[in-house]
């Protein structure tokens, strides 16, 4: 006979716990658990009543979004049919063959059924194949780079924590391409080919109403295509956001897609190519003096007495033979014309700007202590301890650049 040595009882550190009636009573904790469960369930159900949920893949506004939505619907219907059949068979079996008081005879014992086993192997294979084929071909369609004369090409560079858009087909007289940040403008009913990379870590471009997600990977080029059916109302662009956790301010790495008629888009693009005007008097002119701090990272195309010049560092990165604009911070040439700023997370108004300029990290978390301008690593705008006067002047300057 083998005897197990008795383990020495572990020394238990005595914790002084104040015992209360609540902690002791299982009925109370069960009641509390039930209450928490009820609140959680109610919150989940009531969230469906929210009318404003535009960041959804379920009301697509373009053919690519629709193809994804169609797939989801097909799979949902098939899954529902399978679920109902399996549950019905299960419930029928449980009820029909339950043990009865007046019958304690042993049920018929069976072992295996070749025909049935072949059937329940083949059937799921067929079901999965019929789901898998359209999904895989859909994935390839979504990832394909659009080609053709009518395609609008936009290069996207992901940054911690904002988006840079360069319209490589749209250039000014000097060959400078249109560059903007966080708010993408596209013409309706047009294939927009996004060629994407990242300046730092992996991000993911996601505008659910138009298309699926695609990662932006450092040192790699990825593609995706956007097509939007109709123009968006002026103050209701399609919302999107970074869908890959990319650090502290990932949640504030949002974006907007404004869809315009072709004519509306052309007008917007022409205006964007225009330089910002150099103010000569008033608070905006004083703001331009304070702006000297900003151009360590930000770019702006200004028209001054000596003509048009690009102010601020120009930075590009070469990835797989593609040259991407990779600025240290958003281009501010038409800042005043943007609805939002700070990774499309804050309405662009004087109040938010004043808060931002007083201390950016108060509005949006950042790691500006780790900035290294020389090596191109910017993790947020630092607090420059600007005076109230400078802040007012800078707001006058920036809001004037629309
Ligand atoms: Cu970029 Cu998350």
C-alpha cells in the first residue's frame, strides 16, 4: 500500500478583515450580482435605441461596404438556419427521450452510423465552403489596388496619432501635391485608391460605412479602395478611426471622409492648393510671430511679399519604391477650413484651440516628453507655455487660414 505523506499545511497570513453582514450573506451578494447583471443587460439593450450611430458597417454607403454587408447578411442567415435546426433537434431529443418514472428499461444501445457520420461531415464542409468562397474573394477585392484613368490616388501615412493624406494626382504649378490631415475629401461614385504606410507603428484605416479595415504597416505598402455613393451633408462626414491599437492616443486617432460631387471636390482641391495668406496686421500678424515655434514640426505653404514658400520641415519616406509624405505634424495651410483637429477628435473652434494651445495633453493624451525632432519621432505636441495673448493671436492666425 502506498501512503502519501501529509503535506505540511501552508502558513496562512492572517489578514484582518472586518467582517460585515453584507460580506457574509450570500443572499445579499447574489442580489447585488443580479442587479449588476440587470443593469448591464439594460445598458446593452438600450444602446440599440441610440439614433446617432453613423460609424456602422450595417448601413453601407458604397459598393464595397455593401459587398461586406451582403456577406454578413448571408452568413447570418445561414448561421441562423443551422442554429434553429440544431436547437430544435436537441430540444426534441431531450423531450422525446427523457427518462420517465414508469420506465426504467435500458435504452437501445447503438454504436456508430456510417451514413449519418458521412452526412454530418460532408454537410458542414459544403456549408463552410459556400461561406468561405465569397468571403475570401471579397477580401481580395477589397485589398486590390484600383486601376484606371478615373481612379483618384491618395497616399496615406499613419502617424501616432493622426492621418496624413497626400493627393499625388493633384499638384500645383510648382508640382507640390495637395497634402492634408485627418479629413479626407473624395468625389462621389469614384474609385479612390489608397496607398498606405505607417511612419511609426501599425495603424489600421477603417471607415466602416464605406469599406473594411486595412492595416498601415511600417516599411510596407498596403492598398485599399474606397467608393462612396453620394455626397455627405456638409457637417455630416462619414466617421472612421484607427482600428489597431497604436499606443496612448489610439482612441483619438479618428478621421472623417467628406464626399462631394465631382464639381464640389474639384473646387475643394483647387482651394487646398492655394497658399495661406501671410497676415500683415492685427492679431493674426502677431500670431505669425508666435508661429515661429510651430514650424519646428508643422508645415505651411504661405504667400508673402517674396512669393509662395513652404515653411517648416519637409519630410518624406521611401517605402517599396513609393515616396510618401511623412511630416512631423499636420500641414496647417488650410487648418481653419477643417471641421476638426487633434486626430479629428475635437471640433475646430476657438474654445478647443485655446485649450489645445494652452496644453495639448489636456485635450488629447500624448508622450511629447519622448519627442525627438531630429530623428523624426513626434509623439504629440508639447506644452509651449504660450501666453494668453499668444494663444489669442495664434487662434486668429489659424482660423484665418481656411
Ligand atoms: Cu493608430 Cu490606433
